[in-house]
C-alpha cells in the first residue's frame, strides 16, 4: 500500500498528522501535509485508511496494491536487454527508490 497527499488540496488542518504521525507530517513553512514513508507497513494499513477518511478536503489517496498487481507481475514476460537497460538508467535517476511522496 502507498498513500499520497494532494498538496494542492491539503487544508493544513493537521488531522492526519495527529492521527498517524509516523506516516504523515506537516511541512515547516506552511503546514501542508506530507507522507513520510514510501510504502505503508502492513501493520498500519487499517490505520492509514482510518486516517485518510476524515480528511476534510479528501486530499489523502490510499493506493492499495492488490492481488492483481502480483498476477500482472508474474504474467509479465522477461524484459528484453534494451528494456532492462532502460529500467537501469531510470533507477540511476532515482537511486534511493524514492517515489516523490514526501
Ligand atoms: S487531514 Fe487532509 S487537510 Fe488536514 S493536514 Fe491532512 S491532508 Fe491536509
């Protein structure tokens, strides 16, 4: 599971941060919410859903990774060398694997 905050929508109420400070935080200058983790630990999935639902502006989006993802991954063919090279180059642009959801 991943969770993202639409920072253009965030109303800076801080409700999500108060509910789950290990997942959400507020930016120093303006109080806009950010997500602190790239992926949500399994143990916190239910808590994240609960924290997201009362957001007054619906700025929090929970992205479930379901069985469909696993099926798709196993059905994918082995990448061609060119495709593997393209993925490797892309990874170098993002060496930490960070997805931008800070
Ligand atoms: S609950 Fe919603 S509006 Fe309030 S800080 Fe979190 S994301 Fe922003």
